[in-house]
């Protein structure tokens, strides 16, 4: 572990910029800071609740690949000459020839995770602390009530005060309300698939349900064949069957970083239309290679007279209860209205992410007494709308602005450029608004 990266447990510190979440968004920001605002980078802290830098750890199946080009790494679309590119990572780690020989644009997810770790270890100014979970953020106000900083509280009770805050903690898992009352140890959301399945015995014949028709549900269904080979797996979905994503090179242009301006400036009705028509380029769909793979597996199951794995389409889970050692799912057939029961040990969810803002952000908005959570084109939370003006602090949200910045917001597609936009907005903010001490006792070293 480099000097820049540690599992520190220091309490009550002060930095100029705190970034929450060391995923691609904030790692991209860290690189942009080192390259565009080195003095700010020196006083930036990046924290993550995980003990290591990963990429979608719960779904890091050894065979899973990225769905976008490696050119959509943390820097290339912002600055193809940056030393933090995926290609330079391959070069520096002696893997360039092999990657070139694979003739692919879509690296394995585990390779991309390794790239993220390499970036984190290569940073020389931004400090990273792992194993640090943020549990709340409160605004710090000056004597006139204007916001002059942020007080971030971590799970161990320590606090970090900062003038700038960037949330990059991603969206929260979507647990369908009908399952909300089922004990968490019987429910496995895709975000924790790998960790949870590692705790189970691969030998046991579990009775399992997989829920959803997304790529994540498909990957779970495929992975269970290896991870719990003796299990009985029923895959439940509301749709008529699995479909491939509806993207084309034409609609893929709407994932360009340059499209964010057009989307942001569009009328509300146009934004709705774009999100509606683009929905099935990213959500509730499965990649064509995965569909082929799954179908071939099921074809061979049928050929071999095996029926431990099956799909049930056009079904709603209309009830769920725990009885003894099992979960009883009430299933309503959408075609006939017939209600049946399915008895399972575990329910795996490929049900995606909550579309509302994450809890941390909602609670912060509550403390700021905001009527609504709105961000500027440069991702800055609009905080001077609630009776107080003259804030000298700023907070940015990454990866949770699909409604205003378009469907690419939660993906890798725009994050290199977005990092620069946030970085430049902070630089301009610092120049425009005089530095103030975020703590009464000690200046923040702005
Ligand atoms: C299975 C899967 C596969 C995907 N594949 C692709 C793909 O191929 N291409 C693509 O463009 N997009 C893909 N995505 C979309 C994905 O959101 C982006 O690729 C990318 O991970 C977004 O980066 P991020 O940093 O915003 O969020 P994340 O990668 O989710 O990182 C958020 C980080 O914040 C940390 N964190 C969260 N809350 C806290 C807290 N309270 N305190 C401290 N740390 C916290 C988390 O531990 C995590 O490390 C995929 C998503 C999933 C779920």
C-alpha cells in the first residue's frame, strides 16, 4: 500500500476537499485534481468504506467484461496524453502486448478493477483512506447562517471538516418493497453477490430465486451454476422474456460527454422522451453474448433431462413471508392471475438501483432545508435557495444526476470529462469567493 493510501483512523481532521467514495468517479476526479489543480490535490482526502479499491466488487465475476470501451477510462476522453490511462497502465505493468493480442475493446472487469488500484497507488498528492464509511454530512454555518463548510461523520464517530465536498458514493440498491420485510440474511442484492455467496457452502442444494431481467440478474443466474452447482434455481421476471439491449451506433451518440450539454439544456418533455427511449439501451436488458451463453446452457440442460434451472416469465411477486427456515414468495401470473407459492432458502436480486437520491444526500438536503435537490451543469448542489445566501462552501454530486445530465451519468462514459468540469468549477469558486477558515480554532489552509 502506498504512502498516499492508508487505512488510517485519524479523528477530527480538516481538509480543503473531501471526496466520498473511491470508485471510478472520484478516482477520475483525483487524477484531474493532480493534473489541473495540484495545490488543491495536496489538500484533498478521498475515503471509501471498502478495505480495497475495487470496481463493483459484488459482481466481480472472473468472466465478466466491461460493457464499454477501455477508451472510456478515467482520463482518455479528457486528455489522451495523461499517464493515468488504461493503456499506460497496461504498458507500465507489462501487459500491453497481451491486451493488444486479445483484439478487444472491452477488458475483463477484474482488469479494470486492477487498473483502478494502479491509479490509486500512482497518485502522489491526493490522499486515500480506506475502511472509512461516511454516515452523515452536516453543513457548517458561519455567524450569518451561510454555509462555510461540511462536517462529515464517519462510522467510527470521527469527523472530517472540508470546504469542498464531492459525493461519489453511487446509488443505493433497489430492494422491491414486497421483499422489504424479509430478513436481510435471506436476500442477496447483486451489489453483495460475491461476498455473500462466498459465505455459503457450494455443496448444499439450496433452493434459490433470482429476481429481475437485467444484466445483473443474468450474471447472477450464470454465476450460480458454478458457485452453487447443486442448487435449484428459479429465475423470476415480470417481462415476457430476456431481451438484448436496444442500442445502435446512432443512439450510442447520446452517451457522448458532449451530449450532456444538449440534455441539460433540453426542455423537460424532451428530457423525458430521451430517458424513456434510451432506457432499454442500459436497463432491464442483457448483452447479446450473455443471452447466447444462457440459452446454450439451458438448451443443454433440457437435452440432458435436467430441470434444476428454470425461468418463469410474466410473473409478479405479490407477497413474501418467512416461515421457519424459508421464504415463501407469492407469485401472481400476469397472464392468468393465478396465484402460486414458491418456497426458497435465498432470494437473489438483480433489481438494480434506487432512482431517488442516496440517503446521505437526502439527509444533507434536509439539513440545508432545500425544497428540492438540484445541481448546476457543473454538478454543484444548489444550496443558496433556502433563505441563506453567500455560502463559501460547495458540494458536488457525481453519478446520481441522470434526471438532469442524462443516461450516461451513472456510467464510465462521461466521468473523465465530468471530473474536469467539477475541478474547474472548484478552481473558479476558490478564485471568486474569498477563502474562509472552516474551523473557528484553526484555518483550513486554503
Ligand atoms: C455490475 C455492474 C457493472 C457495470 N458495468 C459497467 C460498464 O461496463 N460500463 C460502464 O460504463 N458502467 C458500468 N456500470 C455502472 C457503474 O456505475 C460505473 O461503471 C461506475 O462504477 C460508477 O462509478 P462511481 O465511482 O460513480 O460509483 P461506484 O463504482 O459504485 O463507486 C462508489 C464507491 O463509493 C463507496 N461508498 C459508497 N458509499 C460510501 C460511504 N457512505 N462512505 C464511504 N464510501 C462509500 C463504495 O464503496 C464504492 O467504492 C456497472 C455497474 C454495475 C453495478
